[in-house]
C-alpha cells in the first residue's frame, strides 16, 4: 500500500497511521504484534512503527489467511509441455486467489505439486464450474496465450445438465447484453447492444433431465448460466440462478453445479500446433449409461 497525504497532520509516525487504518479490522493489539514481528515492511526493511510518517511511502505487509475448508477433489493433468499445463479443475476449487479462497486454489496447488512457482492461468474458470483450464509455465509466454482467449481464437465446449422442456426450441443461439456489477453476485441481462453469445444444443435426454452442449462465442462472467436461466432451463444445483442462495456455511460438496468445461481447441501461438483437449471428468447427474 502507499501512504496517503496527511494535510491535517494526524499521523506523526507510520505506526500511528497503521493503528488508525487497521485497528477497527484486527484490533490495536494485533497491529502492535505485527509491527513487533516485522510483518510491515518498507523499502529499507521491516518497520518498527516509530518511523516518521511520509506521504507516498510504500508499505508492504503479510496477511494472515483465515482457515479454509479443503476441497476434497484432485486436479487432473490432461497435458503438459515446457510452455503450458492443461488441468482438469474440480468443482468448488477457485482458479486463482479471490475473496475468501486464497490457498485452496488451482494455481496454488499446481505450483506446489508440479514445482512450477511461476505458473499462471491464461484465463479464469468459475470456481463452481469443473473442467479444462489452461495455465502458462513461463511469464514471458503468458501474453500470447491470454490473447488467444481475448481474441476469441479458442473453441470452447461446455456440458450442462438441466431440466428438459419440450417447449424450448433447440438448438438456439442466444445473444444478449449481460451486466455484472462489482459486489453483486448475480449477473443480469438488460436491453442494449449484445455483448454475449452462446449456442445451446440438446445432446441427450433422460426422463425429466437433459444433457446440453453449450458453445460460447464470448466469455462474459456467468454467461452460460445466465443464458440457460433465460431459456427457463437453469443449470442443476446453481446457487445463483434463478435464486441467489445465502452463503451461510461451507460448500455442499455433494451437490456441485452441473456445468463442465469439456473441450478446449486452439492453435498454439508459439509453435503453430493444433491442439484439442477433452476433460476426463463427468457430471454427477449424468453418469455413464
């Protein structure tokens, strides 16, 4: 963080500012303990708190991580070479640190298990969605693979299980404008220029359920979930669409969202090789028949 201007002279020392800034969140005793432990660091090393306050000074600190419930599923490795890793991410595991999910993430596990400390994702797969995610081994290659996704040069195919409704005419291509506000869990559709496009096909039916093939042409947050809900076919076990359920406790690992990133297909931007990868996972609501 960068220390702000102090036109009223409220903080004589760095410690005064840190106390005023963090006392409400962690308490004065915890701030003092972090200073004693050298957890606050400036450009020249650990800070005692007695340093004169200087606006614009950079201060770093090490956070305490709240205990996280381990996600009891393994990450599969579909492909690995010197530049990329294609992982089969399980449901409930975040791709990258976000919110209350810091250590229980795909990137943290893969860095540890594969001994690849610089590994980074080229794109993000929602925490509740399972399936294929592409990670880049070397920082200098990351931009090339990120551009594949931002430039829509990756063919992505998803699989979902939802109710079967003979009144919904399929296949259909859905185009709409999706808006996701910061701090609001659910995205919404609104009038205006479309920014999201998905093709939705019925692949198979079993009684009251259908298995759907979803082909997104764009990558808006929650796009496939929003479009399925808009058709009146919300994905099985979705905690957001049609109704946002309260996050009152730990995840129910026995009821995962029935959405799987099944296929990734692209031309490698570095060596020009054509790649097609398919997830080895299956949706629990659609076991092999």
